[in-house]
C-alpha cells in the first residue's frame, strides 16, 4: 500500500502547481474548525480575529457570515485562501471557507437557483475528500418555511450523494437541527 504522501502525489500528477504545493504541505493530518459566527464583522471583535490569528487549523469553515467579501477585510490573515459564498441579500446568511491547504476545486451552492441565492453551501475538493461547509435554512417560527426546508434538505442530500460517488464527503457547519 502506498503512503499518504505518495497517494497525494499520484493524484496530482497532471497539475504541477498544485502538486508542488501539496508536497510542501508536510502534515499527515488536516486540522479542521467550524463556527457559526452570526455575523463575521461583529464576531471579529468578539474573539474570532484572535482565534484566527492563533489557530493551527488548516481549514476554517464559517457559517452565517452575513457579509460580502468586500465588506470584510481579511488581508491581515496571512496564509489562508478565502472562499466566499454570500447571500444576494446583504447582511443575510452566507458561508466562508478559509484554507491553508491547496484545493483541487470549489463550487458555491447546490446548482439550483432557488436554493443558491442565500449563500448556504460551499464545496471544496481536496485530493482525498470533498469538504462541504453548510448553513442549513431553518423552518422559522410556526414552521412557516417548512416546505422550503424539506425541498432544500432533499436537494442537499442529492448534492452529497453525487459527491460521494467520486470520493468521501465531510460535511460541517450549522445544520439547524432542534429536537423541539
């Protein structure tokens, strides 16, 4: 059986820049972090900035960012690539993936316009797995949005099943689950 490093190299033979970046990445393990920040701009002053500065996470997944990329300066955050999926409606929902690890690809949303306006899903492909950062819509008071949520859940399940056909899938985020 090949070692992890050999496996990574063999998967990246066709992409010299990415293969070089992976070979420079020496950790045999990847550290992931996820956090519903309930507004990235206000969270910066409530501990998020300090966490990001001191974190050893290779990948940080944030939900409910409530910002467009031009509304949140991350230039001070060295070593990370930011992958945003913001809602069309400013100040609403949104997701963000910050990664120090080179990626093979990324996509925003589920590929369904009705569901993609709210910036709730980012899929990032790494050589060994897909990472899906999600901020699942809630059903709201008195289940006003239950029908939408059920349709969204089925579309999200289909998205995960399609990804699963190519490699393992890791899902993180705010799934908006409650027992009552």
